[in-house]
C-alpha cells in the first residue's frame, strides 16, 4: 500500500513503475500460492488445478477480448465463500484493506466444508461511491445495481454503464478525466463520450492513434510498463516491434482508491484529483503538469502528433447525422 499513494499522486518519476511491478509481483505470488496448494492436494490423492490470478480469459466467445470473461470468477468465489465482499464498484474487499487485494484460487474435487458469506453488517463498503468518481469515462452507475445469486445468496454491486468505457481508460487509450482536472498515466485526451455511439467512435479513433504513439517509458529509469499481451498469458514487456499487439494498462483507480476506511479513501481521492495531467514526449517519457499547463503543453505539439492522443470524433458523428452544430 506504500506504493499506491505515490502512484495516485504521480509524485515522482518512478511512481508508476514501482506500483506496477509490485502489483505484478503480487499477482505472481498469488498464482504461486495456488500451485503450492495444488501440489498439497494432489499429494493427498485429490484432483486439483490452480487458477491464474489475472490476465487469463476464456477465448470461446468471439468478443472475449472486449468482455474479458475470466476462466472462473475469483470475485464471485470470494464473496460466496466469505473471503471478501462486494464494494459498490464490483471490486471485492475486506475490512481494514478495502479493495486493495489480489485474489487467487484453486479448484479441487476434495470435499471441503463450505463457509458462509461475510454478513452485510461486516462489509467494508459504506457506499461512499468515490470509486465511481475516479473512473475517467464513468463506467459505473451511481444509482443502478446488478444482482447475482450464488449458492442461494444474492449479492449486488453497481451496474456497468458500458464496459468499453473501461477499455478506453484502463486500456490506456484515454487518461484525461471527464472533469479535465486530472488524468491517469495515459497521455490520451479524448472528450468525454455521452452515449454508446460516441464510446464506440472514441475507441475506434483512440485505437488508431495509440498505435502511432511511442511506448510509455519511465522518465527516470527507462522502465517500459508491462502490458496485456493480447490475452495470451501473463503480462509481458512490449518492444517497439510488438507494441501494436499489446495494450499498456494505465489505471486501476477504482480498485486502489478504496482502503476500507472512509478517511483514508477520501485522502486517496484528494491526492488523485490534485495529481495533475500527463503529457507524453517524443521519446515516450511522461511529464506531469497542472491541468491548464498540461493543456498548453499539449497544444504546442504539432497537429499530427496531437491526433495520436485526441481526435475529433464528436464532430464527425454530427456531420454524418446532418447536424450543423459544432461541439465547443
């Protein structure tokens, strides 16, 4: 947790790399623990298999790389078995830690005694909904919930307005928050999409633009952030030759903002909204500026480079629909 606040606040050049490497190592540790449990169970004569903690999806659905269905939902297993409970965002957490946890799992045919879910009165979540405010493109509903019934128990969390909003933001295509006051570690500066058509148009434009951007690099150590490698396994380090096949992840705010303590979560939020906005230089490094200064630096770029980070998709929609009005 010590590495999260520097990441949220963009306080130094290594903040992103330090947090990301720690996150990856924790995922690897979780998967390793699962394999140890598998070995133990197999030695006892049971069948068992480990579940990779992250970045492993079912590819039987043609749209799997958009919906990202896990092999098995560790979140659902966690809430039903009493390991964790849902927060408003749908991330799961526990008291004293909030949602800053990594899950792991093991599947076995051993007859284990089932445990009950965490009582609602013991939930870490007080529905402050700060998790919804830190998503740059507002994927989570403020009011609507979805329900899921698992083993006779019904659970709920916020409705996803449009999962492509998360793809745009967490996938690194866009970083600028709807308010314009802060960004993720993505240098993308797309206008907030108001409806599903604009979301699709924004993603199409952003995917084309991102392919032309240099790889994001740590401005101090030259660290290249690990990336989602097309769903073919764990995270990997991209190169200039393979960058078009990977997505440089750049958010995760909805999970790491919540520490299960209202005061600490509010402090995290304050750090984030005052963290400034990133601008990418030609060598791939990122620089952080206050919002107005970041806008000024962005507008100094040649128009060709600006289009790698922001494209006028809204006016294209209006022109195609026959409208003569212009966006501000």
